[in-house]
DNA sequence: AATCGGACCAACCGCCACATG
DNA sequence: CCATGTGGCGGTTGGTCCGAT
């Protein structure tokens, strides 16, 4: 027996949302609140899949969304958090008020990833792609190659000591990066087993996203079963918190 | 003016975690 | 404990825009 479809695909619209659909969705959620996405489309008079409604609301229609370019602080924070958490876009988004996981994911893939690659850094591990090449040598070249100037440049060209450190690393784990995390992100970083899995699928199986999200203090919904979180990670979670509106990390 | 290719981003898809009966 | 339903996440796709030729 296969999975039942999330909706009756034959009777649902797909593709770009119209203004009328947006208005219907907004007015329904304003009146009834979020949730129960499966039944929402019918109740709101929309020929859309519930998932599609949820995505449209979260990524585009939510009133608290921030529009426009990412600031240097956001840029910096995304890179730092990615170094800690990997592709946990929802967790990263929870730390950036008004930004969605989808937006951050797109921003990462279109801007930051390319930036890292141009500096000879692996976007996954944040380490030099050529392991035989000293980081400090990279640094000079990268600095001269830099064209745009954001906080990420400061991060990648930062402290020489930090950047060239090579001791005490966990194999295959990017949580030990010398991120030089400042202020509320400053802490000795815990080892996270999911970073060592050979495939994303394995890593995902190891992770406990909702619990982790809860422990990290990120914006999340739903209950949390706080069972298998490493103590170090819990400690880590206590040291960071979602940014307040207008708050900067520097 | 037309065409092409890259960049960007909204939206979709498949899978997983969790809740519930 | 198991089966099922639902919400949520991350990877990917496809449409649109825009600059270069």
C-alpha cells in the first residue's frame, strides 16, 4: 500500500499563485489562523494543495517577512550558522527574523556558495578544497580577489591563528571550525554525529530536527521530545538565542 | 531587434518525524 | 507496538528577468 497523496492532485492548481488566491489565503488565515493545512484549501475556497498553501504563506504572504537584500550581518550570521548546522535551513532561518528557510537556501545557493568556491573553500565543510594548500596562503589570494565587501569577507579572512588551526578537529565534522564566533555564538562547539554520515540520508536519519530546534531555542512549532540530545549540544543551545528584531551580532 | 545564457527565486516533490488511534 | 495521517524540511526544478553578444 503506497502513501496516500497529500491532496487530490487532479483538482488542484499548480504553478504561480494569482493575486486572488493570495487574497483568499490571507483572509482565511487572518480569520482562522494557521494550521490544519490539509483542510484549509477547501475551507478557504482554494484549488490548491495544503502544502502549497502552507509554503505560500510561510515563504511569501506572512506579514512579518522581511523583504530586500540580506545585510552584511545576516550574511555573516548565515555563514557562521551554516558552519555549525550544515544545511539546516529552518534552524538558520529561526535565527534570522523575517527570513524564511527557502529564502536563505536560495541565497546560499546563489550567492554565498559561489563566494566560497571562488575562494577555494568547500561550501559544505568551509574548508579549503585543496587540503594540501595552507589556509594562510589562500587567505592572501582570496583577499586580493575579493570584489564585494561584506561581513563574510571578514569572516573568511579573519584571524590568522583561527584560520590556520589544524589540531583537535573531528574528522568529517564541520562543527569544529575555527569560526571565531563572537558574543552569543561564542562557545566550544560540540561534536554532532550527523555531520559524519556518508550521505545526506544517513545524516538526516541521525539528526533530531525538532528536538534540536527546540533545544536551540529557535522558533518552532509543535512539541519536543528532548531525549537524545548530547549534553554538549544542549549547553550549546543555551548560549544562543533567536535575534530580536533589529539586533545585530557584532 | 533577436537570441542566448546565466542568475535568481517561487514553487514543487519526495521523504522523514511526530502525533494519534 | 503498529498503521496511518499530517506537518515540515531539504533538494530540485522550471519560469522569469536581465545583461551580453
